């Protein structure tokens, strides 16, 4: 059965985007990374938030633009949104509820991971009890503002079990299992 994995590159101060959703900061930290390279082969489908889908692309202006993981991955993508477009987008399925999106993405993943892209979708999956793992690539930079990896005003404690750590030239990756 497919598991739900939230993966993101995060600044040391906890942000996955810069102010205003800016992703250009990430280009300095893209490069060879065995963990990221392996991850692409473990993913069977994506569950993406609307803000992430419509957001800034760190590969803007290159041949990797608008390609998940810079073109290292291709497959079924499900975008969770309350604003389903009238015009279809090739290769994208829009879903308007979390349960339906999770079910569709898991069915399409074929036993591989459903990779979650977007902090809000990850937070919703965590609250619904369907998030299995988190993989964070920690980049050696502090952004000071932006979208946090996990944000829950008023606080929520989430117990995690570390299941892996790896270093690469541009980031340190830490993989966790959600302990429940």
C-alpha cells in the first residue's frame, strides 16, 4: 500500500519559501544529492497544494521549468484546490477534497509513495492522520520570512521518529516517520 510522504527543502530557520512565495533562493541549493535522486524513483504520484501548483518555480527560465523535481520525475499529479479550473491542464487532476485527493493519489501511486508538495496540504494530511513520513532537506541558509515547513498557530506537538540522515554538498536530509 502506498504511503504518504511530505518532502521539502527548508532553510535552517524553518522556511520552505521566501517572502511572498519566492522560490529563487532554492537554486543555490540544487545539485547532486543521492537522497533526492533516490526519492524520485520512490514516488508514484504527487498530491500538490494549489498555492504550490500556481507558485514560483526555482527552475524558472530553464528547460526544467514546470517539471516536478526539475524533470527527474514524471507521473500522475493531483492538485488539491477549491478552485478547479474550467480548462483542463494536461497531466493534472484537480480534486476538491482531501479524502478524495489522498485516495486518488494512493490508487495512482501503485504501491510507491505519494509525495506531498505544499505546507498546507501536508498540515491537513497530518491533522487527518494520513501522513506517514517527512523528508526534509535542510539548506544552509536563513530566509527570515516565508512559508514555514509546518505552521499551526496555537501550537501542535507532533512526535516523529528519525529513520535516516544523509549529507550532500548542498543540504543535509533528515527522514522521519510520523509516530502518531
